[in-house]
C-alpha cells in the first residue's frame, strides 16, 4: 500500500515562516540602527562620586574665596592647598578610603558615558547652538557665547557629550536651559583636560580623564571630577544641580497630597480625644468606693451576734420565771409535800387495820 503526501501545504507554511522571519529581522535592524523611535536616555550613575563638588587624582589647588557646596576629595594624592580661604560645604577626604571609592565610581561613570550609543556627531563650536536630549560626540569642544539645551518639557532629560580630547570655553560663555529646565543630567566626558574660561557660567558634570581648570570667577552648576590629574580653582562657585522628577510636578502627586492630608487629620484628632477622657474618669471613681463599704460592714455584724446569744439563757431560766418571786414559791412546795406525806400515812394505817380485823 502506497501513501502519497501532498507538498503544497508544506510550501505554504514555509513561505509564511519566511515572511515572518523577514519582518522580525527588519524590526531588529530598525531598533539597533536607531532610525525608529527610541526610549529616553538613562542618566549616568556617578555612585559615591555624586557626593563631591571636586574630585582629583593628584591634588586640588585653590586661590581666593572659592565655595564648594559638596565634598572635596583627592586620591591617590593627599593635598588640597587653599582651603581655607576656600570653603567646603561637605567633607574633605585626602587620600583616604572614601576618596578612593569615589575615584573608582568616577572611572565607572566615565566609561559608561564614553560608551553610550547611538550618538550624533557635532562640530567643535557649540556656541549659538540649541540641542535636544541625546548623546553627542565631538573631537574637541569649544564654547564661545551661549549653548542652549532644550529639555522639551522633560525635567529628567539627559544630555551626554563625548569629547575625544579637550573642552574649552571662552570668557563669559554660558549654558542655559529652556522648556522644563533641569541641569541635573548633563555629562561632559572629556578625553584629556577641560578649561572653563573667566566668568563662564557652566552647567553639568565634567568627567575629565586628566585635569580640570576653572579660571577666575567661573561658576559651575554641577561637579568637577578629574581622574588622574589636578583640579585648579580660582575664586569659583560650584553648586549641586537640582534634580527634578519627570512625573512629580505635572501628575497627581501635588493636588492629591494637599487636600487629603489637611481635612482628615484635624477633625478626627481634636473631638475624639477630649470628650472620652474627661467624663469617663470622674463619675466612675467616686460612686463606686463610697456606697459599697458602709452598708456591707454595719448590718452584717450586729444581727449575727445578738440573736444567737439570747435564746440560750432563756431555756435555763424557765423554772425561775418571775425574777424575785422565787422566794414565795419555795414555802408553797414545802406545804404540799407535808400534806402528801400525812395523807399517805393515814391510808397505810387504815389498810393495816382492815387486814387485822379480817
């Protein structure tokens, strides 16, 4: 017996599988290439290095009234001349375990920022440019004038600048934000050294491979973190950027918390506590103690002793009824006895005579 199998259904199935495989491959290419819509860039994790305004490999030097909002650290170096007059709002760690851990975390953050893809290649000059969130790569970066960062309404927007060699700003340059500004997640990964010009108002976390120099009067809203070289300061101010949550402000967090907490807490606590304690304690203690003790002791003791002792002597004194009249009863009993004796004697005499005559 011969079994014949049709090949037509098989061909149809194979053709369908080929179509599906082609679609999956196209989708994968679209995602990897970044030509389609992609998720927002994640922030670069700084670890314990986030606790430092300035971190250096060899030393930190300062001239003038510099102010650092957070800590200052050096590792493997252990010197930081110029503090004071410089002021450190956090702690100073020179060549200790805390500074070493921060340096290790800085290396991890530096490598993370340098490896982010996909990226957009930019020309060296950033002045007069407006950029949206993303990753940007430059061979060398120069800022003359103003760089505008448009967060597009997302306060948690991330900007990563991958700079192969140096970062340099001209005097009085600036970085500004628009549309939901939050300077928290701006990272400048610098392949060699960074120099922030006189009076420049700079923003972001500078992660430099070698050194960082901030010239006179320059300000930084962020952190100056150098891996191997020195950080040089001259009458500068470095403050910590304020990080805003992406959903905290516009969503239901603010309106829900305010109306719920206020009306619920006040009416419940005040009326309940006062009336319960006052009326309960006063009436209960007084009436219970006073009436219970007095009626119980007095009536119980008196009737029990009195009736029991009186009936017993009553039975003993019954033959002496009359009290003092006992002296009159004795002669009467004596007279009755004498009469009975005399009568008995007469009866005996009479019986004796009858027997003799008979």
